[in-house]
C-alpha cells in the first residue's frame, strides 16, 4: 500500500477560466509555477478558454507545447465564467482541485496555503475576499447588499466576499459533478454541498492586465441566478403582497358602499386612479418575478449540455 503511494504523488489540479486574457496568461502561468515549487505534489494546470476573441487560445496552445503539465480546453463560444469553471472541474483529474481566476486577482502565492489546509483534512477550502483594491464604490456597495439580501431570503449560507477561488477535495468534486443545473451560482452550490469546510481571507489585488469581463448586464444576470437558484421567497412574497392588496381592496369596497348608502358618493376619480395604477404596477412586478423563474425552468427543461468543447490541447495523466 505504502509503496504505491511513494511512486505516485498526489495530483493537484488548477482550473482557470480565461476570456480574452492574452496579457495575463503567461504571467499567471509563471506565478503559478513559482508557487507550486514549494508543494510536494504532482500538478496539472487546466485552462478553459471561454470563447476568447483575442490571442488567448494561441498562447494556451504554446503553453501546452512547452509544459506537459498544462492542458487547455477551448470552448466553442462564450459560456460565462461559471460554466467555464464547471468545464474545467469536470475534466480535472486531481486529488484536490483549485479553481481560480486568470487575471492574478486570486493570488497564486496562496496556493500552498490552500493545499496546507487540505492536507490538514479540510475538504473545502474557501477563500474570502476582504477587499478588492480596484473595485469601485458601486461594485463594493452592491456586492455587500447583495450578500445581505441573498442570505436573508435563501436557505443556503453564502459567505459575503466568497469568491470562486477555492480548493476542493476529489470527494467534493464527485458530488459537485452530479449537480447539472444550467443557471449556476457555484458559491451557493458549495454552501449547499456540505463537507468539512474552512475559510482563508485574502485581499484581491487589482487585475494584472486588461479590464473586468463582467459587464453590468452579466453581473445582474449572475445576481439573479443566485437568488432564483436558491430561493422561492420572491414568489412567496408576491402571494403575500397579493393577499394584502386584496384585503385593502375589500376595505375600500366597504368604504365605497358606505359612502353610496349615506349618499355622499364622491366623484372618486382620485381613488380609482391610485388603486388602478398601484395594483397594475404590482401585477407587472410579480409577473416579472414569475417570468424570471419560468425562463429558468425553460432553460433547464431543454436539457442541453452545459458547454461544448471545440478543441482539447495538452496531455492527460496516465
Ligand atoms: N471569465 C470567463 N468568462 C466570462 C467572463 C470572465 O471565463 O464570460 C474569466 C476571466 O477571464 C477571469 C475570471 O473569469 O479569469 C474572472 O473574470 P473578471 O476578472 O472579469 O471578473 P471580476 O474579477 O471583475 O469579478
Ligand atoms: Mg478579475
């Protein structure tokens, strides 16, 4: 038993989604190699190119030729950060798997710290972003409030500042791979999945090069996914508000009837307008909420693959 362990070192997989990161991949690779020298593990670096339009795939192809530890999965188009991570995780062969961004905002120097926690027996090592040096006030505030709201209305515990920079054990990965929803919020899924967890804090430095790939539209979509995937509270809230406005309208009808009976029936234009616009507005809001859920149900029932791969570069172990 022991002799087998001696021949074959444990394998660490590092999964990196990249989208138009031509100015970052080389630097990222160098930093990871530096960090990994201190660990006594075999390793593979899996880049997932999320439909980049720049020279990123070319640079990845070069890296796979230079270093047999590097693999690259080139997706057929842009699937988004969460699905790119998922693709990399599905292909990881490691006993432990680290996911991290390729723009150096998740410091590669921390890799040995994550591995150390894993060796101590933790199965999920989650990092917590204390602050992002270059995030503007709006991003910081919206992020803070978003986590407050999502924790208040959903059943799972999502740590504020939780990022997708984490290490998971093979066991956790096997479980995670059974979760095949399209609209995914991996932070929430990891909170749901259990296992023995610990946290490490870090301060995210500014991006090494390039700009954030998250447009406000993508951020909003991601934020909504987090809520609809983990809470039906907005739907229930719509029922409560509906009941409340129903009750109010009963009171109003009584009032109107009373006025009619005592003969002081006013023209009533103002009341009518208020009620009509208020109730109309509420209905539109809640139709919208229901629509968000139905849209997501529609996406899931199509049962399409989560992503598809145009090319696979580099070697597999074994
Ligand atoms: N990314 C991706 N697909 C996307 C958007 C981003 O694979 O559609 C990658 C990106 O290349 C980076 C990581 O996900 O490695 C995080 O993205 P970014 O740095 O733009 O996000 P931010 O740090 O601004 O939240
Ligand atoms: Mg970033």
